[in-house]
């Protein structure tokens, strides 16, 4: 394959990023990052009569008689709402709905840039699960898909489950599943570089929150047999009596060797470390891993271990940051996933669709894989179309389209 234009950042561009000033950042957000553009002309009296009264009444009457026509004659069928309560924003924590809005606007901008999808951020001034679910049910006629974003665990699991059950459209909590999709793509890429099968890897997942649970689930679904999960108190194991329902379920499906204890006990001889928590991991623990180990230190802006330190022991290192190789970034997944789901008219996003997305991401760079390129660049224009096609095909094959 030929290199895609603007697919990678040059050394000079990375240096420029590190030199961005406070004034530049705030200027880039002045007045918000989104606007509404017209898709039909509105320059003459005739245009006005078609777009608004009296012409619009004909369209409204038609939809009143056949609600399915709203998909064709309004933007709802292609509109994604980015929904948050501001309770778990980036690495900032619970900063509230108004402070979360710049992040949600940014997410909507990425939908437009990479998938051509219109998107509107909606931030809700409540953390009540019932109120959030009820709000989205009432708003359902206004949108075609829901991207849940930056909602704290464990509430995010219940909210997503209930919204999926209540609505007849694609719903995905990106902090869970977008992360999981890209992690699976990256792990498959790293294993391919090393000539190993992912199914035989001993994987340690540090973090049992939204991303940690979803990544564990997709790795298990993809055939990784040996996954051990860590939380702030150590290995999530069946003998612990302090686990919530989500972690108790994980304990039943992970840790096949019955490990107990701390991160040191989990990482000794492990092949893969997947960091999805705000904590740090000691250098000596990475040193205790198996030869040719793989380290994904994904916390932002401060990885669990600095990539340069991890590289002293690990054969392949990835992070969530843009200033190191192998950036594991959700933008590789969610624009194409939602586009593919909407293209297919999917009623939901299934595990098979997520795995198809991961395979498509890796497929973009299948002929270019290297220790410092296990996934495409987030700016690679080939990614979103490939993911969308794969997700739409999977939706049709699974009968959810």
C-alpha cells in the first residue's frame, strides 16, 4: 500500500504541538468549534417557500402520515448525539456538564471530519441514571445514533445497557468500546509483527473501569484465553469479597490461573501490560515480564510508565499520546463504527461489529506493520471508510441491519 497523505506527523510537527501556547488554545475554542451549515440554497423567495412555509408543510404532512419518511427528509437518520453528564471527562474527572462541553464539541467535530457525519453535543445536568435514560428516550425523534461519552463507572454500564434496550438505533459508550476496538487492533498488530497468535498471550489489564471492562470483554471475545485484571486493590480474583457486581462478573471470566495478590504477582512472566487506569506502574514490574513483552501505557496525559522507560524492557510500546509512536486513539474507531452502523440501518452495535472494526483498522496497515507502527495514524484518511464498510457488512451478516 502507498502511504496516505498526512498520515503521520513529522518531527517538526510534533515539536510545534509541544510549543502550542495558552493563547492559541483558547483562540481555537472561541465561540465553540461547531456551526450549522445549509444543505439547500436559501437565497431567493422561491428558496424560502421551499425550505420553509408553505412548502415545508407538505413534507410535514407526509411524515405525519408515514413516520419512516423522516429518515429521508430530515437529518435525523445521519445525526449522532454526543451525550455526557461531565462526570468522568478525560483525566479531569467530574467537572460537570458545562465544563465538559468543549470536549463534546471536539468529539462532534471529529465525527464530521473523519466520517462526514453531523453530530450535536448534549450535556445533561443530572447524574441520575433514570433521568438520563428517560431524557434520551424523549429525544429519540431528533437523532439517529447515540455516542455516550465521559460518564463515570459503574453508572456508565447501566446507562448504556438501558439506553441500548430502550432505543431502536445504534448506541455506544465510546470510552468503553472505542477504546476496546483500537486496543484489539493494536494488540493484533503487535502480535503480527512478532509472529505470535494473540490467543496465546498472557494479558494483564490494569484498570477495572469503563475502558478496562470493555477491553477485557473484547479480548475474551476475540479468543485471548489468559486475561488478568487489576484494580486499585490488586488482582480481581474470585476469592475477594469486596468486588462490585461488574468486577465480580469479571472475576468469573478472567484469571484462569487463579492468581492472587498485587500487580507484581500478575505481571511476573506476563506477555502484555494494558494500562487503563490513572495509576503508575513501577519499572521493575515491567522488567519482570516475559521476553519480547508488549506494553500499552494508555493513560493521558501521563502514561502508567514513560514509554522510554518501558522500551528498555518491552519489545513494543504504545501509548495514547500523539508524541510517541503507536498512538492508540479512539478516533481510529468511532467515526467509522457509527458511519457503518448508520449506512446499514443497524438497530444496535454488536460485539461482532466491534471486532470487524478492529480487523479493518489493522487491515489498513497490514503491509506496513513494524514495531513502531502497529496501528495506522489517527490522521490516516483510509481508516474511517474501511471501518465503516466492515461494520456495515458485519451488521448485515448478523441480521441487525
